[in-house]
């Protein structure tokens, strides 16, 4: 059985394990809550992690739809872009897949002398990381633009109020 066949056969299991590794990057209390509750509405982040990993596993196998990969990856990257993570921490979840694949398949592939299959597949994971980086930068840029826009709105509102107050004071003096 080739590595691709083995990954395909265990896709759901690997997606679940990858999701568990991603959950491990969060504080212990958060992990406990998200692991115990997978409901989409009461635990949207935990649900998004599991959904994204489940969608990405078969997409990594076929590797023929960049937009679908970006969409599945984007959900998770955008969540992590607004959380309290450094950029490296936010995107480290991609490389956790490499760790998982090595744990699960390296001994067998080494025994067969087929480690190059794993290295070849890891190239896809590396490419996934570059896509994640692009999505992360775009998400952080959007957050920064939203903050600037909010400051502009607040400033405009303050200036408008100040002008109204100035007119009121001027009108009172004129009386």
C-alpha cells in the first residue's frame, strides 16, 4: 500500500488526530471546553477546526483544486489570525500535520525503504503553509484596515460633535 493509499484509507482518523494536535496549541481550559463540545453553535471554533481538517485531508490527496484548499484552510487561518497568537504560532498548525504523518507512517516507510513517498507528500504540506501564510497576511491586513476605519469614524464623530458644540456656544454668545 502506498502512502497516498494509506492516508486515503485513514483520512477521517488522521483529520481527527490533526484536529487534536491543533487543539493542543490552545490553553488547557480552552482545550477542555472545545474537546468536550463539538457543537457548531456552542463551540464554533472547535467545530471549525474539525471541519477544516476533515476537508483538507482529501484535498491534500488530490491536490487539484487550489481554491477549495484555500477555502478550507482560510476558515482556520482567519480564526487564528484574530486570536492571541504570534504569526508563527498561528500558522504552526500546518506543520503539525507533518509531525502527525511522520508519527503514523515513518516507521513503516523506513522499513520498506520508501521514505521518499513521505518527503514527496510533505511538499504538499509545505505548499499548504505558503497558502496559509498568504491567507494570514490578508486577514491581518483586513483587521488593521478595520481598526483604522473605526478610528476614522470615531474621529469624524468627535469632530462633528465639537463643531456642534462650538456652534451652540457661539449662538449663546450672540444672544
